[in-house]
């Protein structure tokens, strides 16, 4: 109970205050350990393949993160409605992964659009690790 | 008798002038430009994937339907937390086409059959009649994308200004 309260407090404070990508990774690490006791850290390489991996959507279309974000996360992407998406890599866009609520909102939407399911904490962490590491 | 008539004319002109002034103050005086209403959450959330559509482009029933199906928003998941969704819905509904007195909102609203609840502005009879000279291949140009991208040709679309003088169709 006490542990839960502390976790809740942690989540709340991270959600309200501006975060750093490292803080978000810590948060996802805590979740990943709960999801999988054998968790052994995040991998930028796994994140990179996740970013490019194509899935055949139930509509028959092939989709991936890079469909909208382009294969190079330092580039601007484009939504299906022709709107520019600022780069995902923190080196090109330091605003990325500094707002926990925003990050969760977009994982929530885009995982369902691309994978047709929610992402695991492992996948989210790998993804952020990759985009933080891109030079 | 004559004096009585003069008085009547005076009274009626005063009332109509004040009515005109009142409507002008509230909603742009029945002009063609939509009232440029704004709401911070609407602006931030509704323009991250597509151009910002003014509430006066669709009737209340369309906005209600749109906002209650955000998990399947034109084939994409655009879910919002409940508080944000409710605030934006309230804003859209309060300023919807049937509540605006500008001519364009009125015409859009009148062109929609009572039993229809369109989600696409481009499906309304008003839109179709206004764009009947634009070919499908023009809409499909890379610089435009689709009929949903008003701003590609109407550069002041996000402010609700679709006037002829603001149109430039890109190559």
C-alpha cells in the first residue's frame, strides 16, 4: 500500500513537472520491471528496429513509426493530413520526451494505430533510448 | 396622423439599427468570415495532425458525433483525456454552424439535410457546389493532399476566412 502510494506520488510529480528523457526512462524502467521480472535494460538497437519495423495493419496497409516520422528521426515527418511533425530525435528537437503526459498520449494513440495494441514499457523505453542516442 | 407616422418610422429605424449593431458586435455582422473564436485546448489538440477547423464549419450534431468517436477519427486514434475532450466539445458546440450568423456557416448548415450528421465538411452540398470546378486530380496534388486540407489553397482558412481573394491553388 505504502509502495503503491509512493509510486503514485512519483508518477504524479513526473506528470506535472517538466521531465527529462532520462527521468522518463527511469519511469518506464520501473514499469518494465513490473511487467517482466527478467527485464535487463533498454536497448537503442532494439528501439531502432522497432522504429522501422513494418506491420501489416488490418486494413491491409503496411505501417511503421517511420511511415509518418520518416526513416531518419532527425528529419521532420508528415501526418496523413499533410501537417509537419517535428523531428523525434532529441538532437534535432530537444523538446522531445520532456512532458510525460504528452509522451503517454502519443504512445497511447500511435501504438494502437501502428501495432493495433498498446506498447509495453520495454518497447517505450527502447524507443526513447534509440531517439536519445541518435547523433 | 402624419406626426404619428413619422414617430413610427423613427422608432423602427432605431430598433433595426440597434439590432444590426448588436449582431455586428456579437458575430461579425452576418458577413462571410467566420467569427474568429478561439480556445487554447482546441487550438493545441485539433491542429497537431491537421489544419485547425473553425467550429462554424459544422453543426452541433456533427461535432458531438466527432468528439464521441475520437478513438476512430478518420481511421486514426485521436483519443483525449475526458476533461480535455469535454472542454473542446463544449467550445465546438457553443460556436457551431447553426449558432453562427455569418453567411457561410448558415449556408453550410442549410445545405445539410436534417437527418444527416456529416463528419466531413467536404461531404456537405455547400462544399461540393463551391468546389465543383476543382478536379479530383487537383485535390490529389502533393502540395494539397486532399479536400480536407483547406489551408493549401485558402491561406486564411484557420481564421475562418475563405474569401475568393484569399485563394491561391498551388501547383
